[in-house]
C-alpha cells in the first residue's frame, strides 16, 4: 500500500499532491450540507401538526421557522471566522455535535418555548457547519475541473435540498410524527461527525487571527434586526381571527424600529470594517465585482426560490387538497431537475465559463416563474406546474454552481471561511427577506381581491377565499420572477470572469 503524501503543515496546500481522500471528504461535507438545507424546509410540512400538538397560537407559530433563520443568518459571519481561526475541521465537527443535541432537544420538547429555543440552537450550530464545510471544499479542491465537480455537488444540494426536505417532512409527518422531522437529524449528524474524524483534514488561517469584537456585535445585531424587521412586517395583524389575511405591514412601529436599527448597525459595521486592523469581513472579499455580483445573485435567487416553495406548498394543500406527502412529492421534479442538470453544468463550467451558464439559466428561471402566474383552481399539475418546475430547476442549476465558483475566485486561505459565510448568508438572508416581503405582498393581494369582489354572505366568502388565494399566489410569483430578472441583470453587469479565471484562486490558496 502506498504511503500518503507527506505533510508540512495544517493546510491541504502543504501536501506534495492532492489529498487522496478528498472525494470521501466531499461526501461527508455534502451530507452535512444536505442536512442543513433539509432542516430549513422539512419543518414547513410539520408545522401544522406541531402547532396542534403543543397548542401554539397562530401569532407564535412562525417562530418555529423564524428562530432558526434568525440565528443562522445572524451568526454566519461569526461562524466563518471561527472556522478560519479555530480550525475548519474542528469547527465542522463541533457544529455537527451541537446540531444533533439541539435537534434531540427540539424533538422531545414538551412546550413551545423549548421548541423555539431548540430551533434557535440548531440555527446557531448550522452557522458553524455551513461556512466550515464550504471553506474546506475551497481549500481542498484547487484543480479547476475537480473544483467545478465539487461545487456541482453543493449546487445540486442548494437547489434540490429544499424540495427533498418537503418530501421527507411529508413522509415523517404523515407516517410517524412531526417530532421525527427534528429527531431524524440526530443519527445523521452523529454518523457524519464520526466519518469526518478520519476523512476530513484540518486547515486553518495563519497570521493575525484576533477576533473583531465590535464588528461581530455590529454585524450580528444588524442582521438580526434586518431579518426580524421583515418578519414583523409579515406577522398577522389579527392572529386570533383565522379568516383575516391582514398583516402588520411596513408602517407598523415595530417593523420600522427594527429596520431603522438594522440600517444604522449595518452602516456602522461597514464604516468600522474600513478601519479595523483584523476585520470580521474584509471588504476586499465583497468589493471584487465577480464575488460581489455572485453574493447579490444568491441573495436575489434565494428570495424568489424560497417564496416559490412557500406559495406552491399552500397551493397544493389548501387549493388542490393534497396531503402533506402528496405536496412533498409534487416538488420531486424540481429536485431531480436540479440534481441531473448540476452534473452537466459542472462539466460545462470549465469549458464555457460562468456567465455563459448563468445568463441563460436565470432567463429560464424567469420563464418558469412566469408560467406559475397562470395557475388557477382548475390547473393541471402536469400541464402547467410540472413544466414550470423543470424549466426553473434546469435554469437554476446553471446559476448555483457558477455563482458558487465565482463567489470564491481569488479568495486566499485566510479568508476562505468568511467568504463561504457571506455566500451562505446571502442565500439565507435572501430567503428570509424574500419570504417576508412576498408574504406581505400576498396578504395585500388577497385583501384587495376581497375588496374588489365583496362576498354577499359568509358562505359566499368561503367560496371566494380560494380564488383570493390564487390571486395572491399569482402576484407573489410575478414578484418572484422580478427577483430572478434583477439577478439576471446583475449577472450581465457584474460577472465578467472567464473560464480561465476560475482556477486563478488556486495560486492564492497555495500562497
């Protein structure tokens, strides 16, 4: 048996050749990434059952989702820096073990308070895992063709994982219990952590590794206020009235207060990072046009994509009468489309370059979302929803993988974790803000439909309600298409990396 390549340090770049176990390491990292993405969507199907079991009010039920997204989005930058400075493998394993413990706590929760706390803990530990796993990929796969294949795996998971989560959530909720939507993470996380010990190699940043405490407080506080402010805008104005679709909206004092605080804190964060000796987020990471454009594309696509999942889930279950399992299976074409197309995109990226794939991919996403604006109460799933999903999934596969690659072009090993964290933060914050924004727009559209078509009696009101929901879905999908269209414009303007630019960061990583 041949001896492993000699090592002279802690980084993969210190090896005489590529890590012979890098593909096994990728399998471990991909399993953890899939678990994070699944967990963000799996609870959507379980939410009604959990609400009934724990007697959660309509006003508080959103915290099962929001507690996770708030902690995840607000702590990702810190998680990226912890991974860089403490060690990416060590941070990854700690995140996995903590995630398993938090999942067990949530699955056994006897009341809503403990459930919401467990979801926040899950988000916090996910904020350690996500940037650590992606940054390990960045410093492990430096050969351009192999890196494209590695990012192809992550791109497929990013797009298809959420839909798979809906399927898994439907199966567990319908045939077991909503608690297993959390409990299933425990054995998976423990197995992945055990596999990571021998298969994943340690790497960390060298040089100045002091933490930027003021930057940390400003960024975490600003992101928390931003996500919370958008969540407040989408909160039901009359939670105890099941027939009311009115939300608090953008003019609510709570919404305005949190959004103003977010602007002040985030502007303060940018000003501080310009003068900090060892910034939490070096502005060089985001000021590059390709990296900055990629982060913005991820934010916009995340906003449109998460909203698509949300409103199609309601459409399937409320309007078409699907069971949770049937609703989850209805998303299967999207998952398969992403996974199958990702393999092709990974092969084409080194040959065509990123923009040649992103522009047509985003154009297809816009077309697919616009197709969904034609749904009605009697629409055929196979004639309308199915082709829309296929078109969108193939198009977005051509976005996730190139955008993930260009977002890390030219990033040195010292900043790999924080750059990966910005990538994850962009998609997570985009999903949170997009969902809150489009949920507010949806509620306004439903209310406007009732105003234009006032029912003569409560019985007629029940007949009008599904039609009002259809109108709300259509308006939300138009806005989702607008998000994709703006992302298309951003990719045209900012992404100018060519195929030969993709491997240029290998030299920096080996430096």
